[in-house]
C-alpha cells in the first residue's frame, strides 16, 4: 500500500517538474532522449547511487555506511524477488517477496533454496552493519570522519527512525518465524533459536505487523523528506548526462537537483564559513532545503547572501549538484534587476587591434597596476603585439552582477563588451583576473580564444617565445577559487614557477586551497571576518617559509599583501623579474 | 554632521542632483525665470540674514522633515556604513564614473539624508564591480550598500 502511494506521489512530482523545464533543456531532452548517453548514465547510477564511490574516495568509512544501506537493500530486494519467484508455485503477488518467510513455511531443502536463504541473511547482516554505523555517526560523527552533520527537520528525523527500524524488525520477524518453522539461515535461525516456542508464537504476528508498518511509514513519507533523493538522483543523473544544466532562473531541472540532495552534510565540513568563522546555518544543504520547502522568502535571501561562492562545497557533493548555480538562482533579484541600464556605454567606440592580442586587465587589476605593467613587459619580451583594452577605462565583465542575481544587467554589459571585443579583431583575449577569465570563457560567446595570463605565459615559454632564468627563489602558490576549482587550471602556473625557482608544497592546495576572504560573492561578512579567512589562508601559504608567496588573482594579491611580512607577488610580476635578456 | 536639531533648524546644503548637462538643456525662458527667481530670493535672504552670507533655497533641505525610515533601514542592513568619513575614494575609483557622471558618494549621502527621488535611476548605472569597496579606507561594505539601496528603492519592496 505504501509503495503504491509512493509511486503515485513521485510520479506526479516528476511530471510536474518536467513541465517546468525551460526551452533549452527541453530541446536537449528531445534530441538525446534515447541516445547512447543512457549507457554512461546507467553506469553513473550504479557507481554513485548504489556503490557511492565518490563518498568512498573522500572517506571509506562513510562510503561503506552509505553503500551498505543503499546497495545492501537493493540486493535484498532483487534477490528476494528472485527467491520468491523460484519458491512460490502459485500466483505471484508483489508483496510476496517482502513477506516471503512469513508465508512460505517449508525449511530450505535443495541447494538453491539453501543458497538463497543464507544469501538473504548475509545481505541483511550487511545492511544492519550500515545501520549500526549510522547510529554511531549520530552519536559521535568524528568516528566516521565528519566534523559536523546536518541539523535535520523533525519530519526527516521521524522517517529516518522508521528507516532504521525496518531492518532490525525484519531480522526479528524472520528469526521468530525461523524458530517456528525452521526456515531461517545462519543469522535468523541462530537468533530465532534463542526464543522459546510460546514466546515465538506470541511475537510472530506483532513483529511482522510492525515491520510492515515501518515499511509503510517510510514509503508514504518518502516524497516529503530527504529520502526522495533515492529516486530524484536517478533522473538527475540521466538528465545531466543528456547535457541539461541549470539556467539563471529556477527550472524543472533545478527542482530535480533540490530533491536529489540527500542532506548528507558533507558540504558543511568544507565550508570556510563553518570551519574558520563557525557560521553553520547558511551552508548549501540548508539553502537547498529552504528552497525545496519554499520556506519564508526572507530566510532564503538571508542564508543565500552569506556565501563566498568559493566552490568548496561543490567539490565534495556526492550527487555532484551544481551548488554554485543554485546559490545564484536563490539570489535572483527579480524586479530590482532592470534591463537597459547602461545606455551611457552606447557611445563607447570599438578599436582596431588587428593582429594583436587583446589584454583585458579587469576592474581589480586597475587597482593593482603592477600586474598589468608586468604583463606588458612580458608581451614586449616575447615580441607579441598587444592592445591593453582597459588602460584608461574598463567595462566590468559582468560577473559581480551575475553573482548577486542581477542577470538582466549582466546581460547588458555582456552584450556591450562582446560588441567591443568583437569589433577589435584581435587574435586572442588574455586576462589577468580569474573572475573575468571564467566569465569570458563560459558566459560570453566570443569568437576568439580566451586565456588566463598563467596559461598564456606557459604557452609562451613552451613555444620558445619567452625564456626565463632559473634562480633559487622558493615559492608557494595560491590557487585562486575561480581559477582552480572554478576553471580547473592547476598545472600551468606550477609549470611556470618550477621553471623559475623551487615551488614548495603546502597542506591545502589545488582543489583544497583556501579562499583569500576578499571576494565578490559575499556581501554579508564584516571586514574582521574576511580578515580571519585571509589569515587562515596565509598561515597555510607561509608555513614552509617561502621567499615569495605567488598569487594569480589581483584580489588575492590585494588581500594577502597587507596581511603578512612575506613577499606577495602576482605570477606575472615574478616572471617579469626573471626574464632572460 | 548628521545631528538633527530639535526645531527645524536647517542644516547645511546638499548638492542637487541635476548634472550640468541637464541644466543646459532647459529652454532659455525657463532659465531666465529661474535666474530672476533666484535673484529675488537672494535679495530677500540678504535682508533677512544678519550675517554676510545666505543659503540658496534650492540647495537646502530640512532634515527634521525628511523621511529617514529608508535611511535607517539601510543603516540596519549595512552597519559598516556608519564608519563612512565621506572621503570620496569610492567615487574616485568608480568604474562607471569613467564613462558617465555618476557620483556614488553623492548618492549615498543623499540617501542618508532622506532625499530618495531620482536615486533609483542613478544607482542603475553601477556595474557592481567592487572597486569602491576595495578602496574604502574605513572598510564600508559599499557593494552591499548599493544593493540594499536599490532594493529599498524598488516599489515592490517598499513597505514604507
């Protein structure tokens, strides 16, 4: 009965969400619905939904716990169905598998029956070990490697208890029946024999009823709780493999993502707001929960604002939900976001840069002009003709507006900037700001290639146009949030630095590097709090006592420079100082 | 600078928001009328004031009669704004100012004094690039200030 209700509710919700897909998403579905992309989708479903490989990579204990419950229960259902198909001679009803032992009283006789009975017992033990670990995690989460877990709602907790109760109740019910009819395996028969006959007879019906009730509660309540992720995740993986992505407003695809969140809480540990500033009610898990339950609008806005957009949480999410896009969607400014704001830019003329490389410093580089001066030295040394787009004045790339939810305004800026850059006929666009780089590469549709200055310098060195001298300076390198986790550029800056001096390893680098605190994503933190974040990041960078702390982002450089006595330089400045001629 | 005196004593003027361009666009007869009116007012004020100078009426406002609810709400939302010393570094570095007349210091000062008209249109010029916030010597969170000002001025958010 519970399962019928479950499938009805889930089916209704899913169909409603599909209707809410936007046009781009619908087109993608129609194109790819039955293509071969189903195969990688099924593979990912197997690896992630059942085996939970992503979690296992982060922490094998957590991975085991989730896997034992998910995969174990899946196997119990599958083998239970097979077993009852074989064992029952008469008409087959779907509930036979669940209550197989209750109705089928013959003790296992031939090899197949014995095999299945023992297998079912083994799987039940597997699942029970997971439930035990989950219980331990509730009491003391550090044993399983998590500093902090999600604070769940009452509904979630109730259904969790129902879920936890299912398996011990199944164990007891089957054991009791095994005592009476000797049809149990190594586990159930052993436990069953502990009961005396009259007690077993007395307990049999109540235990099976309780088991049935626990199952019913779980299935009935599932669509309203976090356990909806079991089904939502299947569809999400399928749609994602078809190429669907979040758009700037709430769409059906995003609704799937909201339900696919299992509220595991892995995003909380990574968040710098939690581990440095002890703020633990704004993380992605709570934002997604609020958005899904459409809780009070002000709460969504308040929690949504307080986020650095540093990508740390998205790195750990086992379902690979695009948390940054959802955060941006929650900040959508609606009526405050007007279009047609930048008429004053209409008169800005284009320029002629044929055969030249366009260099876009970005707003922040205007405040750190040593970086653009260093880039100019590098261009000259490499014999590359360049055009400094924003030597006098610059139009912002639009990313700060997008991150705060002013999508129409950002689109205005994008249009104007694209026109200008398009009209200049340059061969490539090089920028020294990772924020601008990410925006030009992914949000704009430029016809010329876009490079970050670290990539570009690496290219120049590789092609021989630029040569640097070796020295014995020691460096540590800070991966900016938008360049590292945001754009995946880790190797090139390291190659450049290794060609110049000695790059030392630090304890939090590449995907784990810490945010410098100076960012455009968060409008709530006070200067003191940002300083704390900066100090934490600096302590990691200055720990091996390098000669120079190297950054690749003008904001990071500005953040770090006044926080330490050590030398802080942008990678362009370091290269410019070590040029060979 | 922002003390409200008890009985409607006028405080120091606020610069008006018309740009030079806008002033020059008016027809000459209107301009003449304004000149004569100013001269008349000036004459009256000169006779009324006992000390040597006077305050031009269009460049003054009455702080006690101003509706400061939005300004107070802004100060609640962005408490760091209380640290502002009016240095103008924000305006100096502003990206939009490189292209058009946009004075962010003028805008937030005016907002704080309760004169909200025309500010919404001015604030739309901001590209939210963040240089003002980075440059501020007192650590005022200007980006948050601008976003909050815009929201307080949007009609659908207006509860007062």
